[in-house]
């Protein structure tokens, strides 16, 4: 196989999952393309981390509803990844003799793209998930991986013990070597959670991917199959402890909370990182004399004629006169019409809340988070949990 240019480390970004925990927000778009923080999409965070870490070759494995995601990434120029050798490459499933086209698990997705990896002859491969908001210097993690002579290094973070059963949990020795890996255990032994970020020695990973592929009992998953197999064989797995801001935004509630975290810390500690994104040219936001905002983040192109409190408004949102928005995340180009009310909700892109309509329930009286799918149009008072397009 022809090697285009040798790279010490390349990144493989898992962006093909359906994101079923985000429910209506991912009915029409891939999870990594979901809007975050008014002006970003979730995939901006791992892509920016790669660039800031000096990793200039990223393979993005897509599958579910990829059109918007492909369009958004383009040639990678917005992240300085439009390179002749390396840069960003979109890797959808593809059929070849003796195999099916669809990715059947996280490990299988990487297995199917071995030729892409081999074309850069890397010594190390960085595996990334695409549903997390965080800043991380992967180069520092790679240096740690080398220093402990690991076969695999897993980034970990301490989570509340009550939430630990949602994650892969690592049990470690005093030197942070991994002695046990439990994938979403019912009764976790500790709170050291995998962040879904792995660095492997490529030769070792290639061997285990090939073995996993022919294992008919495997679900072809890194956490459920590949890592446990490595542990059973006595390989050197180490935990890399991370103590910065990190949020798994794979659920509606966690996505809402991560957006709200911006109201407490506009940059989430990323001031020196500058998250890169594909931003459109929009005019500055406009706040009418009839409009008011309180503890709210508004972005370019917004027009505020009503009242907005404790909310995140994305690009191009319009809040008409007499309308009230509270405790909500409003995504791109949504419109809240005259005298309408939006409480404790996530409104997906292009949603219209018609005049005199109520969307959502007040958080102050114990209402539940309401999430409304892309392009929903409210024509009358709405009180149900979720309204489909």
C-alpha cells in the first residue's frame, strides 16, 4: 500500500451512531451535528482539540443521517484541516468482498478503515467519540502513553458515583495501570469513568481488531470487547486522569445542562483554546426597546423584541414582541411569535412557536424538560411532552 506521508499519530473520530438518547434532536441529523452553545456543533470540540494538539490527520467515520454533518465539515478548512497530506477525511461505510457495508460497532468501524490508517503508517492511533464537550490536549496524553510504555491509554474522569453505571468504569492499581474494565456496571466499584478517548499502539490495535472481527460472539465494541480482551491477555493498559470540564451530551438533559453551564462560565475554561467552528456571516444581534434579556447568551443574527431569561439563543433566532422565553435552549433560525411562551425546553432548528402558544412547562413548578424536533410548528396551545413534526 502506498504511504502518502508518515504520521506519528492520527485520530479516528466515531461519528456514525444514531444518538437515540437525544431522541427527536437526532431524527434528521447525526448526533455530532447537533447545535451547542449558540454557535457550535458538537463535533467542533474534538476537531478543535485535534488541531490544538498538533494532530493534523483525522478520519471521521459517519453513518447515520450524515448529510448535514458532511456539509458542515466540508474539506475541513474551518479547522485548518484542509491539507494535501492528512487533514480531515470523511469515512462512510463501504462494501468490499466478504463484508457488509454498515458499521456494526465502534471497533468494527475502525476495522473497516484499516486501509486509511495504514496509508499514514502511524505508530499510534487516537480513538475519539463525538458526543462530548471538553478541551483536551491529546499531545499531553500521548506523552503520558509513551512514558508508561502502554499498549493502550484510556482517558478517565471522576463522575458522581450515582451516575457511574452510565459509563465504562476502570478499576486501577496505585500506578494507574488498569486491572479491571466494567462496561456500564449495575454496581460500580468506583467512579473512575472512561471518557471514550483511547490511544493505542497501532500494531497492537490492528491485531486485536482482526481477532475481534472473526469472533462471532463479539459486539465489536471497544469498551465491551477489545479492551477486556487486552486485559485478559495481560497487556499494559493505563488510565490517564483528566480534571477539566467535560460533559457527555448524549442525552437531552445533559445537552440542556451543558448549555446552561455556559451561563455560569461563558468559555467553560476554554479561553486559551478558542473552539473552531464553521460560522456563517450574520449581522450583529438586535435588541428592540421592547425587548429584554437576563442571564442569557445570544448570538449573531438574533432579533429580540420580547423577554428572554436564563436561556441560550443560537444564530438567527427571533423572539417577537410579547413573547417570553425562559430556561430554554433555542437552536438556529427558530422563531417565537408574538405573545408565545417557551418554558424549560429545547427547540430544535427552524422551529416556529405560533402566536399565543405555550411550549413546555415551568421549571419552577417542577415541569419536565421538553424537547421539540426540527421544524416543528405550533399552531395551538401545546402541553404534551413532545410534539413531532
